[in-house]
């Protein structure tokens, strides 16, 4: 009698059991991996360099449980909308450790931030600066702010996730009058306390040279403003963008999954932070500036590898030159391949020790030719009902999900030591109809 094939374990939980219990598609997040990343932020950055803080960029993945974990791990939280702020506050996240971002913040969002007493508002432009100053005056509150700058660097990553180039929709150009007049305006506004500047140059960056270049430019800006306006920045926020490959590094998980699953070494945070901090220290010394306090905002780097998505195989189509494995999810739960050709790796969770038999393309179920989750990966013989696990889906998957083709959003399960807790319930078809109304005149 053939022995049953070993199953993929995630957070020591059997993925096939998870799929059976909670259904598919299913987002599965390994709590230990998330906490290990937060611990690395502390040891490699916060404890190594004085006067530093780190905010988790919650756009990567946010639920109330995630906010609770980030709080317990001692990090701050970067939110970018009223909805993210509401989620953080609903999880009792301390407002003083929250920073509000956004290139098109609404008055309502700014009011909510002021009334919650968030730690920082990262102001993106002149109109927002004027509005925030007026709201602070009206409400009698004071806002601690940073001004976001576009440092004019072009990191090597997909064009859709570059953010700090000249002409970006984010921030104010680091050179020129606009920024200087914004600084003057902030300094003259009694309701605003300008603490310094922020940049975020883009996402999925694997080498530190662009971050270092941006640090040089922001140090030059600080020196220029000190000379011209007598303003000394107390704080610089150097953003996130630290890249993550296609496969998790299981050596960082205290609960390593099955050894048959390939592993990729993870990019250590210090590759970026040491280079930036050394450059900043050097630049400040050379320019006669005191080194400002420094914040970073990693998003993907903290959660991407902790997450996998489980899908059931619905259909297999062998055509000349290509085999499609059609699964029960796709671009609604992971829009990144179709948005910017993000590449993923996967395995068949119920056949992880079976040798690869053919190359196949994992296709989503949506009515879009571009709804392809993974192009051409080696898989064992695949059958209908198999469970496919796609790795490194912890960032920008759940948070970017949609209901395209009226597909309900998958549940999110948090796993630890073999235990699984649903932290976001699966949407039902009735959930899709919530708020959907036929006008009376059509009754
Ligand atoms: C202002 C800001 N900070 C941090 C991040 C996090 O980026 P990543 O997830 O690549 O670390 C983003 C992502 O868009 C961002 O816009």
C-alpha cells in the first residue's frame, strides 16, 4: 500500500487540513514569521542605532490582529486612509505611534487624525498643508508633521512601484521653490510643528544604492534649509521598499515547514538600514548637522514571506506548448501579477515530496486573459482537487483584494504552533449583496 504523501506545513499546521477546514482560496499567515521579522527590525535597527523608530506600513497587510501584533512587537503603524486608521484604532493601537500618509487625504481623514491624536501626519503637498493648518487652528489641536519629498532617484524596480522620482505624484520635489515655501508656511503656522522630512522611493528594491543616494539628497536638503531658513530638521523618515524574493526563508521561522519545500535566503534589513545610517551619519558630520532621529517604514519585508495562499485545483487543460492549471481564485485575491508582472512560486501542498513531472501555468478563474498567478512552474502530476500553495503572498494580496467577477474575498487564517485562528472571515455571496439595492422605481 502506498504511503500517503507528506503535506506542506505552515506554522506547523497541515495546509491540506487548513484547506479542508476553512475552504479555499485561503490566506494563511504564519505568526512566528511576522514576529521574527519584527524582532529583526528591533535587533538590526532600533537597538543598533540610537534615536530610531520603525513603523510597519500597514497597506501591505492590515487586520485588527495584525495591528495588535505590531503593537505588541513595539513598532509604530503607517496608515494611509481613514479605513486603515479606523482599523488601527479598533485594535486599540496607540494613536501616538500612528503616522498618517496619503497623497490625496480628505478633510475627513485629516480631522480623524487630529481628533485621534496621531503621532505624525506626513504632509504630501501644499494644499494639504494649508488645509491641515486651518483644521488645526479650528480644532485647537497641534499636528506634528513631516513633509514628504520626492528625492529624484530611480531605484531598479517595476515602473508602477517607483515613487520618489522627479515628477512623482507623491511629495514635493526636493529641489526648487515649492518645498522651501511649504517649509516657510509650516513654520509660520501655529497649529503645525514641522519635525522634518520623509521619502519613500519605491517598493521591491533589492540593493541599497538608491536608498543611500536619497539619504545624501535629504541631508543636502537639511543643510540647505538650515542655512537659508535657520530650520533644523529633528527627524527624517526614510520610508520602506525593502525587497522580498519569491520563496520564503524558512531558517527564520522557528517552525520550519517541510524540508522538501525550496527556500530562498532573505534580504537582511541591515543591508539597507546600515548603509543608510552610515551614509546619514557621514553626510551630517560633513555638513555640520546633528544627526536627526530616523524612522523607517517596512511593509512587504515584514509580512510577505509569512503568507501563503491555498487554492483548490478546479481544472487542468493540456494544450500544445502549455498546460493550464485552473484554480478557484486569481486576480481578485492576488492582483499583483496582472498589475505589475509580480512573480510567484508555488507547490502542490498535498504532493510536496512528489517529483516534478511537467511545467504548468497556474491560471486564475477570472474572465481576463491576464489572470495568470504563476507562469510556467514545475509541478508534480496535478489532479482536480489538489491544493496549490503560492508562497510569499503575505503582502499586498489580502490588502489589494477585490470582488471582481463577484468572487467573495477569502478568509485569513493566522497559524502558530499548529493552531489556526480565523482572523478575517470568508465573505459569503450574501456579503456581496450588502448595500446593493434596486431603486424603488424598478420594483
Ligand atoms: C510611504 C510609504 N512607506 C512605506 C511603504 C512600504 O513599502 P514596502 O511594502 O515596499 O516596504 C509604502 C508603500 O507603498 C509607502 O507608500
